[in-house]
C-alpha cells in the first residue's frame, strides 16, 4: 500500500504530471509546493504531512490523471458533436482585428484579441493567463492582466514548464469576475476544481484555450540553445513564437540576440517533436472543456520555412458553448476579430492531423499503460473508446504494445520529485 505522499508522487513517477500547479492550491502549501525539480520540470514537492483525504482530492482534480470534456450543462440542444473534434456551436477561420495584436500573437492574435475585448467591454475584471517567467527564460508563470497592455505582455505561446493554476485558490479569494486562458489540460484542471469549489463556476466567466500539440521538456530546450551556439546559463530571454506567424524563435543573452526558425526548435515534421510523455498520451489537445479553442491553420499541421516568412497568421476558432459562440459574435461585431469564413471538422483534421491521430490512439495507449502496471488518464465525454472502436483491432493492438514497450524502456516514467 502506498502512503498518501507516495500516491501523489506516483503521478509524477508515471509521467502524467503537467506541472499546472493545481495540487498546491488544492492541498495548501504546507502539504504541496510546486517547484522546479531535479529533472527541470515543475513538480509537486510533497510533505510527509500529506493525508489520504487530500491525496484523494488531488486525484479528483489533477488534469494529469483526470480529463473531462465540456460539462453537460454547457452543451446546448443545438450543439453539434464530432467524434474527434467534440462539441461545437461554430467553427471559423479568423484573426485579430487589430494589426498589432495579430502580429504579436502566437498565430493570429485571436486569444489576445478576445482577452482585450473582454476587458474593454467590462465583461470581466481581469484575465488569468501566463507570461514569460521573471527568472527562468524558458518557463512561463501565472499572470493577471487588467488592461489590454498587460494582456500583450503575455501574448505568444510558452513551450516550457508553466503553472497557471498554482494560486487559483487565492485568485478566487479576490471575488472578482475573470476569464481564464490556458492549455487544454489547464482548462480541464479548472473544470475539475469547479467540482470542489463552487466559486469557479461563479467567477470564471469564460475559458479560452489554444489547441495544443505539446510542449518542450527542459532538457530539449537546453539542447536547442546549444545547437544555436549558446549555453543555457547564458540565456536571459526566450521568445518561442509571435511577431509573425509563427515568427522567429528568439534567444536573448547579455551580449546578443539570436533568431532561429520555429522549425529549428520543433523540427521539420511531427515525428521529430520531443515532448513530455503526458503530452504523447493526451486525450484532449483540442480544448474540449473550453468555451473557445483556437488553433493554427497550417496544412498538415506544420508551417514550411518558405510560407512562414510572409504569413500574417490565421486562426481556426472552435466556439463550443453558447457563451463561446456569443463571445465570438460580439467580438466580431465590435471589430476585435475578423472572420474569413466558416469551416467544418473536416477542415480541422487538415489543419491538425496530429490531433486527430492522437485522439484515435488514446484508448489503446491507456490500455497499454494499465497492462504495464502504470496509471492511466481517466476521461469523460471525450469519446476515446468510440474512436478506438472505429479502428481495426491490429491498429489498436500496435498502439497498446507500443505503449507497453515504452514503459519497459523507461520512456513513461520520471524520478520521484525532488529538489536535488
């Protein structure tokens, strides 16, 4: 039998922790502190005082081990549901109406524009999102924006460890209305937390998410620095993308600024992407729990080096809830967004084929984890079993056996979280 402390640590050991920080809010800092651990990831450092009831709460809320789709009460009778792409009221291609927001944003500035619109129309008091970390250049950190100028400070993607929910309890203590922008797994964590704290549904007026293909492990980022001729300790700033679509990946040191291509960081095709194990078995990179999700629109999921030099950026937007569809309409009428055309789930599968492939593979991969004695992610309202049932048995079996092999090779595990 594992102790409560060991149960929480097992989430990390089995490669499922995403470093969102929620467990610190759930347990309190006397029991859990989410810090940079010995692997370079943000991990829960768990006190010996961890008790069984709190460990149960963490398992109930942790998006590393529990992911739900859009809550039933937010799925309207006229909502369409696609087995891969989930519930949707409307899908469009669009970009920020403001040219600066479109340029600075990670793709076309849609999430930035929506955040600014919500503040300008006083629908919320602030935006809870992330920005570049003040002391760890590759990390992100929780950020509260009360003005459009502050929103712009957090624009662009962060592909390093980031804990946007690390103080969500204290944010809720403020008693003010806000919108939350986070990765799909962060939004899933917030939805989980709503079952523990009624203030989430009361105060979080909108949830917005980028469609997420994963993020870079710290060791991979350090290798990228070295490929660019810089030692990690020399780096004082890192901009992953933005200032174009996707814009240059910019490394800043005390003496120089080095600009690389987005593909120099990620690689020229999806098979080269290096990311944490949890991202490889993610059941929801498409933001099914969010009111609005926004994605890139590159054909087959990745830019070319030629087209990204002149691409102004276009987002695909999935408005999932009534609130999301209304916000999309309001922002468009106000000029905060420019809609090019309506699209369909088939278009999304062209823009994001890796998301489609991963969604089909999730259920057999989870079975492989269970067969190997590992924790697996519990899902609800994500249709992963239905998708697996569409595939031939031999395809599912290949995914299951491949996962067992990864576990045996140690690719699905991490050391017990520690600061040393």
